[in-house]
C-alpha cells in the first residue's frame, strides 16, 4: 500500500511540475498545459511550446526526469502485481501441503456465526481443523487473520471434502444455512468415510430424522437445545452455574470423552489403582468397545483397550489425561 502511495505522489508531482512549467513558458491555458504535460510524459505525442532557450531547456529536463519517474513507477507497479500473484500461489501451495499432512483432524462446513464459534472453540482446545465455505471473501477475512486452514468451495462437492481430508478426519460438523445442504454434506461425507463422526445442525424439526438417516452421528437443533438449557437454568440454577464452562481460565471445569488406545498406561488397571483422583479427575462413566455403558463405575472396574472414559475435571487435567491415555 505504501508503494502505491509513493508511485501516485511521484506521478502527480511530475505532472504538476510539467503543467506549471509549460503554462509559464507559453500562452496555453491550464487545461492545455496539463494536456501537453501528460502526452509529453507518456511519449504519446507533443505539441511544441515556444522554442525559446528557456522552453527547450525545460522540456529536456522535464522529459529526462519524467521518463525516469514514469519508468520507475511502471516497474514498481508491475513488481507489486507479480509479487502479489507469487505470494498467492505460495500461500495456496503451503496450505495444500498442510492439508495433505493433516490426520485425525476436524472439518467445519460453513463459516457462519455457529461455524466461527466452533472454530474458535477448536482453536482454544488446540485441535487441528479445516474450514469449508463458498464465500472466499469471508474465508480470507477470518481464516487468514486467524491462520486457520480452509478450503474454498461447495461442501456438498465430493472433491472439496476430499481436499479437506475427509477420509483422514476424526469428526466433522456441518452448519450450512439450509437443511437440504446439510443432508447432502452428511450423505457425501458418510459415503467417503464410514468411520467419521458427523455432527449436523437442523433448523427444522422435520430435518432431524433425515439427517440421521443420511448418516449423521449427532443432530443438533439450536432452538431445542437452547430451550432445554433455559429450562435447566430455571429448574436448577445452582447446578447449571457449577457446570457452566467458561473460557480463558485453567481452572474451568470440563466434561470430555477420553479414548484409551492400545499403548495407554491405564489398560488393565482398576480405577482405584490409577492417579486420576490425585489429578482431580472423576470418571463418571465408561463406554466399552462392545457398546456397554458403565455409569458411576466403582473403583474395582478395570480399564480396557478401546474404552471411552467420560472424565470430569479441570480443563488442564482433562487435556493432560487425553494426551497420556493416547
């Protein structure tokens, strides 16, 4: 931007200089003087000013300085355009390489208010994610500033989902404006990857069943969820205050699902034999790989490979447990 201002000031300055000089050395009007200054500077043509020694010296100086400034400005302007193109190509190449390197990441389809909020939450949790949206201007405004990975395109297109790495992703959220688009995205993603977790937003109650049949793992209706939460606040305000998760503090309480992988140190250990309580973590439930649910497990319950622990504790402790369990 600064270079463009410098170029504009230089060209305007030399044009004004030529206009004033030609007007002073001839009987031309200001408009004629400006016209002569411009066509002389651009070498398009010229109309002689009075051939006095002063006039000829002025035109020589004006042409030498003017052509130098004009050439410099044209070169700088071309360099700005070329550099911008090169920078864009390099950014696209870098992003493509980062997308190809992603594994076990999250995909967010739709960059509206809900999509942006989801991305902010994932960023706060330091989870890798990719955004898909059709609005390139919005993607560049938000994602470039926040350094989020994004794919410009229609999320209902299989090639766009593949570019976002849907076959390698852990989970996907689709929050597009219409239920029809969300259904199509869920169907496409499920066909491309049968194991991916898909969370879809439904604007209408009638779309919930369609999204589930299309392959959505979870369907969220913002209106129903908001109404239920308001009802809970009315019935049990103290409990809701206790469970409310806020942002920006390491002491925030969080309920999270922790997957037990094959190399986890907790495998074949009873809950009472682990250090979870010392870390301030309470296991309120276990889901076995077979689908069995154990609610409020006793201390004698053994942790098995493939279990999902529903851990409740501080944000830092739960995050550390997730890293240790993997």
